[in-house]
C-alpha cells in the first residue's frame, strides 16, 4: 500500500509539469476519468451499494453527477477564465508614478490533499468535486479514502491511475495516514467534507504546521427553514409534503438536511408533517457508527426541556420533535446542533419578528430557507437579511437538499458550517480554492507563462490595460 510520503512526494514531482500542461491536456485527462468511471458504472454502483446501502437508483444518479462535474471542469479548463489574467502595459504617465509592465494571473497552488466523505461515495469521494476542481486548477491530488467504502475507493483509484499521468493522483488509507499527509511539507492545501469535530481537528493541524496551509472544510449544519403565516395558510399541504420529503431523503444523510423548521403556532401544518414523516419507513444508514450517532443525538435532544415527541420510530427510522420558540431560545446551543440523520425539530412561534432575532444569533449555516408569499415581502426584509447573513445559500419556497453542480452554486457558509466561508465546494467556483496569484514584472516574453504572453498560446481571456 502506498505510504503518505510516497503519495505526496509523487504529487510534488508531478506538480510542475501538471500545472504547465496545456488546457487541452488537462481537460482531456478529466474527460478520460469521466469516461473510465462511466464504462465501469455497473461494477462501481454495485460496490457502492454493498458498502453504503444507498440503493442503486440514488447511486446511479450520484455517479452521473460525478462524471458530469468532471466534464464541466474540463470545460472550465478549456475556457481558462479562472486564470484571471490581468496585463498592465508600461505607462510612464501613470498618476501614482511610472508603471512598469505587470502581468498577473492565478496558477496552481501545488499538491492538494482531499479527505473523502462517507455519505457521497462518488460525488464527494475519490473522484469527486474536490478532486476534479483541484485537477482543473493544475494541482495533483492525494485522496485519503473514507473507511466507509474502501473497496469502492480502491477500484475507483485503479480506474483513475490508468488514465492520468504519474503522480497526478494518489490514494492513501487510514486516519493516522491522513494526518501524516496533512503535515507533509509538500501539501499546499487540503479539502474535507464531514463532521464538525473531525474537520476542526484537521483544520487545527493545517494551521499549526510550520508552514500553515489553507484547509477547506465543509462541516454541515442544521439548515433552518422558516414558514410564514401567509405561506402556512396558502400552501400547508405543499409545504408539509416538501419538508417531510426533504427531511427523510437518503435517510437524512445530507449536510443540507433541513433539520430545523420554524412554523406559526396553532397551525395544523405541524400535525400534517408528523403524519407524513411517520409514514416514511426506516432506511439503512451508511454504517453502524453513523446510526449509533444518530440515535444518541436524537435521544439527547428528545430529553431537553420543552421538547415533545411527534414521531419516534424504532431503530434508525425518521423522528420528529417539537418545542416552542422560548424553550428553543433558552436551549439553542443544544437544540440547534446538527443531527446527521432523519431527525426534524419543529419550533413553533407567535411572532415572526422573534424568529428573526433568534436566527441572527445562530451559528453559520450552509443553507437557510424561507417559505412565504410575495405580498408579505415588506415584513420579510429584516428576516431575509438575517438569513443571508447566516448562510451561504438562501432559498425561497424551496428545500435545500439537492445541490446543483453549476456556475452560480455556493456550497459553503459562515463558520462553523465551513472553515473558509469565502469559498464553495460545489460548482465551477470551487476551482478558486486551489489557485494562487502571481505577478510577473518586466519579464521577457519567452520567459512568461503561456497565459501572460502577448501571443497567448493557451487562448485564455486577458484583461489588458
């Protein structure tokens, strides 16, 4: 088995050539990985189902997402806009003093360490979005496999290794091995999707290195959703069905699971949600550790002051609790914690203004959602501002599960939802995490990187001043 030092050293040796490879070469490699995964679809989905229990329908969809995002990043490499090339011609009359020839662009940061996630064995794992975006930036990748799907990880790694240049990809396994790789001086950045506890421990290691590195941790959140009185009156059935479906999708094992719902007190929507959630059968969870964590967290929350059980399935089935806004506010540090699994907490309120005040004091979230009516807009201005201030993605009359892989997606939010709120781990902007800016001053054309030359052999967009 490859050691961390072997994998990182190989990545370091490949870093220069891979960053300097023409866009067509890098794009073709990303496409080749997508093709290899697609050709092995039946085998990979069967392996993933055996290890994750997520079902072939879900896993086929996830594999399609994975190959799509590899090809999407290949398109980004060909377009080249992420290099953000800025060229300032010499100007002896520049107002602040004579300006020299300055040429700035963003280039690969260096070898990247990716910690694979458990709940998305394709899309956030060995060949997932972190890997694809780092490759697109010109960075070799070392992946620390997740123990939840080891055979799938190894087989995916074999398929990748057959189509990428030596050193551009490596796979390691083991918790201690991941820490060792994170401390390796050749690693330039790291990406992680998983628990808050694990992510923060790794973030501290990245920060405490002799040369600290960026650590892009996506740590999950409770993703509050608010239903206004007008929406509850106009669309109670639609909202109840939408929430029950989003809460229980994939056994609730999504970082965007809407675990916290605020609804008007005295409205029948709570009973209807309970009826719908109670009708959803239990589904297998990813592994015994996640199941035991779900049951323990749900049990703790159910025992807090003011909490009442609405649905309480045996085993890992869906569970639903409720409490009043005052009780939640008095216990928000516990009641507002994420429970990874199909547990929902409905908080009833009398005045929407009180919800606004409360939400402003909650920790950062990946998403927040507002279900309202357009005629309520004047009274929702403050709440809307609070929701945007506490999350990276704000939804109107929609539910947060299902993260579109596209150009405008933001999958990240204020701490502790993520360790680096200014970045996203989904969508084409994810490439920005693995780039660093460099300016060349006064250099001859033949020594400049291709994107900075006047003849622009890579054909990337240039802003010339």
